[in-house]
C-alpha cells in the first residue's frame, strides 16, 4: 500500500464562488502538487469569528491524523494580529490569531503548541496587506504538508487569543442551561448541549423536558420522523442537541437566534 497523500482542509467566509478560494488552492498546489484539498465550508457569515470557531471545532476530529486545517475568517487582516500554526496531537491548524481556533484550544488543551509564524521565506512574495489567506496561510499550510517541522515557522507563544464560547451550566440539580451557538443554512439551530450531557442527565431515571423560547419541544430521532411544521429537536450528526422543523427553516419560523437560552428540566 502506498503512503497517504497529505491532506489540507479549507474553511473561510469568502463564499463558495469567490476567486480568493481558487487563489489559495493554486498557491498550495504550486508548492505541493501532491496535496489533497477538501473544502469544509466557505459559507461562514462574513467576519464571524465565533461561527468559524464552532464549525472548525465540530469538524476537524473526523479527518485523518496529520490533516492540516486552513481557516481564514480574518476581519483583522493587515493589523497587528498574528498569523499562527496550532499543533495538537493529531492535527494542525493554520490561520489568524483572533480566536477562530478557540474550540480547538478547549478540546486539545493537553497537547497544544501554538506557533507565531515569523519565517517570511515561507510566504508568497506579494505586496498585499489584505489577503493573508493567499500570501501567508496558504503557502505555510503547503510547506507544512511537505513535512517542514512546525518549529521552523516561528516561535512558540502562550498568549494566543481565546474567545469565549459558552458552555452549558447547571443552575439547579435538576436543570441544565445551554444556548444556541450555530444556525446552519437550513435554519436548524445547533446548541452547545451534547448527547453525553443529556445521557448523564437521565441516569437514575426520570424524563427530560427541553424548553426553547417558552415552549416544550418534543424530541425525535431523525428529521423524517415528522411531516408537520412544528418545532422539534434531535441529536445531530455532531452529537449536539439541534432544533428543526420538517423541510423548513426553524430559525426563521420560530425567531430563534444565536445566544437563545435552552433549558433541560429533569422530572
């Protein structure tokens, strides 16, 4: 069996049809034509660092060991914010030091190295201060895919930017309180409440009531289990509680917004 090709994923807020995406891919392939490129998403809401952090944190673990994840959600491009490489036990991440890797930091805190990229000979030689995705992040990801050690790209830092990503709390013994953290293009509202947390809550018996915007929401096992336009919830493919309506947009129909509180009441 042959050696697996190096793999780079791409995530950005550019939009699928934006030529910037093609430019980044061209830079990568010019440096390493053997690399495999996989698009995760280019539909992050413009400048939405938190959304990029959530999507990156939900996706990266499904990729093979040594995958390089290139993430460009970078409203501070051209400012003093630093370009970085994040190295964990099994994955690498390349992008801006603006908090877009915050969920990775939370999950990988025991095996974390963050490198401030300072070795400019790995950059694309362009006189632009507005597209570091093409001129810094893409070539660095490509050189990294060729086996250049992480420490060759710069210096290790400990003061990297880590934005607040809400975690569920327990205001009482029989209550969990979480919130909506992401709304996808179908209008499904994804929360920060995991299936593990729900399973722990039902240990010892009892029923759970799931409450959003003042209504108790029934739990289903899949989208096709219903055919009306009421609000339901399920555990999605990422392992988190999600609200949906059948073949419709739950966020628009029920006025759901990121940050809305979700209550789980036992008994």
